[in-house]
C-alpha cells in the first residue's frame, strides 16, 4: 500500500456545474458541486463541534490494484479539538458498487496512515433535517445575539416562545442562532409550532 501524495486542486470544476455557498465557519464562499453537498455544508455550519471546513480542499494520489488514481474529497472538516476528517458526500439512495466499496475502504486506511479520518456521508435531501437547514439558511446573516439578549435561557416549543410576543427581529434572530448551531432543536422534526428548542 503506497502513501498518498498531495497535489494542488483547482477550486472550480470544468465538468460539473459549481454552486457557490457562503459558509459561516469557512468565512468565505466555497464551491460545491451538488445539492447534497450544499445541504451537508449547511449542516456543518450548524454543528457546534465543527470549527472550520472547506470544500474540495486538495487531491490525493494513490495506487489501487496497481493503478494510480487521483481522488478529491468533497470536504475537509476540522473540529474544535483540532481533529481533521475528509468527507465524501452521496445522496441517501446511493448504492456503491463493489469497486467503490473497495476504494472507500482503501481510502479509510490511507487517511488513517496520515493521521486523519475518512467518512462517506449519506444526505437525504427530502428529509425534515434538509428542509430545516434550507429554511434556516436564509436567516443566518441576521443578528444572532438579539434573541439571547431578550431571553437569556429557554426550553420549550416554538409555540410557547412565540406566545411571549416576539418581534419579527427577535424571530429572525432566533432562526439565525439556530442556523449557527447556537440554539439546539430537534433536527429531524419539521420546524413549526411544536418544535422543541433549547438554550
């Protein structure tokens, strides 16, 4: 088994259409190549454990079955403990061939050898979780501190919270804080009056 070698990667693709996504944690626009990747980027922005991430960070050269191959992960993620991982994103209905399964297993062992990890993430773009992050995404640039300045702590449903007479600015601030992972909520429950939130 040969150790992987890094090579520079162009940040745009000549093959697939590229989506520009403005990430909170990356601090700059990143380029992604599928709707599933966009949803995953939104999820990364919401995860409190994630410190930083980038898309298509670099390519790796490896040898598998006596053939040299070039592989580019979809994301490089660094958590708040400084641990890094590389992610391949697929749709939830993705069915890997035996060759792809072999490649992914080989990638896991190669990344472990260089002191990091590799994961395949399956993203269901029709799930409540995906719809929630898309809804919250539009609020992420609002003032995310206002809601906690107004109500320092809360545990209950959105219906209970809204009954406190929140203004439009405060509601936008609530959704912004949720989009940033600063307010916990049931990610697999559709955002609505019965949704439980906590901060």
